[in-house]
C-alpha cells in the first residue's frame, strides 16, 4: 500500500527511527488483520521484530505495546494480547481505540458482554474517531457472540458505510447472514469480501478454521467462526 511504501522509505533513510519502525509495523499488522496480506505470517514476524526494537529504545512506548497486542491478536494469542493492550493503556489511558481493542479481545476470550461495554464506551467517548469503523466491527462481533444477530448485522452494515473498502466488514456480515439462513445476502457479501481481499485470503481463512473443524472443537468466538465456516461453502 501507499502508506507502507512511505514508511518503508523513511526506514531506508533512518533504519533505527522509532516512528518509521512503528509505521511499518502498523501497516504490516493492519494488512494481516484485514485480509490484505499476501503473507500474513511474514508480515507479523517482521512487525514483531521491529516493535521489539522500538521497545529497546523506548520502553514506555504505548504505541509499541498497542501494536504488539495487535500482532498477538492476529495470531490468536488472546491472553497475550490482553496483557499487552493493558500495558499500552497503562502508559496512555486516554486513547478510546485501546479500550475498543480491549473490548474486542475480551470478546475473543469468551467475555462478549464485558467486551461490548468497553466498545460502546469508546464509541460514546469518541463518536467521530478515525477508527469508528473498527469500533463498529468490534461491537458487531460482540453482539454476534451474544446471539444478537440483528444487532450484529446492523453494526457490520454501519462499518461498511464508513469503510466500504475493508473486506473484513463484508466477511463478518456474510457470516451473520449465513447463520440466520439468509443465503442471498450472505452470498452477495461473501462475493464482496472475495473481490476486495487479496487472492490468498480465502485459502488463509480456510486454513485458520481447519484446526477447529478437524479437532471438533469450538473457539471462544464460536458464533462468528460457525458463520464463517458456512460462508466458506458459498
């Protein structure tokens, strides 16, 4: 992306510049989280290595702890993500996005009601935040885990209205429609996800879900994952 290219150029000029290291890590991690990375594992490995370099120079960098939390979240290491985002909040307790992410991580840990409280609080505190689209995604996921499918679908539609180019919103909305048996809407949203995401995204998603399927186990985010498994067949 253009954003990543700009940070990469800054890093070439100053290889140890913390802001550049953070910028590249942010862009790499966001791509992995939003089905836009050709090699998600490679993205996350590089991001984590660079964030560790930032923390060597700036041990109290709340941004570095925030993005390390996002790396852990992308890898499914939610307890670690919880500890890291809590550390970020300890250094900067005034960032609504951190509390929204805390809420999303709580949802992934099987605590959606508690998570939703944090997410809705972030929306109330900062209703015009640049990250509002992500707040809506997080709220939708929490509502889905609470079996509030109609509320979840509305949050996902609101996220799409703000971020129409983000494939994740369509993926989650497709999963929600799939769960309630609305095949036509699920198919349309799934087609949008496939159109907007990178070509390997579908294979990556299937591989991510495969351990659950093979082991016959349920994730802490069982409703979302069940919906995604259905959507994969569309």
